[in-house]
C-alpha cells in the first residue's frame, strides 16, 4: 500500500516491472531515465554483471507534483532469469502496482505464462492477493 505522509503532503508508491528475462523491463526504466527532465527523476541504480543485464534489481525514482502534493514513484525492474527467483520475490514485496512486461515473440509464450504464474504465486506467498494489486500488461 502506498505511503501517504499527510503532514508533508507526500505520497510514495512502489511500482515493479516484472516478466521474463530480456523482455524489456530494464529498457523501460532506462527509457524513462532518458526522457524525464533531471528534476523529475532520481539516480538510476542498477546492479549488472558482464553477462546479464540485471543481477538483483534496477531502480529509478520518479518525482512529480500535483495540487501541492509530492509523488515519489519508486520504479523497480526485477531480474527475469529463473536463478534470481529469490531476488524477484524480495523486490515484489510491498509493490503498490505492477507492470508485467511480455515478450510478444511466439516462441516466448510458454515462458511468459510461467512468469505470470510465478508472479501470482509470489504475491500470494507475500500476503498480497494478486487481484488487489493494480497491474498493467505491456507487450514488447
């Protein structure tokens, strides 16, 4: 659930990009980072290895203001590779919203389905009913 700090007139939301490896999760955050003005974003944080894009997670804080309120969107991209399952689960904890990034190539269909099933399983195990978390499907 988003954190609402009424005295500071600030809302903090955690948005998690989830999907298979190399589906475009990190690319989404990099695109936001490149297109947003410096005042509307924090520092892009990534942990990469020479062979894989995302080792633990990528994170980009996005900042906005409206009606005297400040909004901080902490945008995370999870690693898609199966052997980073524990990392994905930790990043999912406390997500206020999800972007499920689907690789639309036909040969990735089974992989996408497995990633969706795992997402639902992880949310349930974390005590977050999947139907209660706003989710956007993005086809790349």
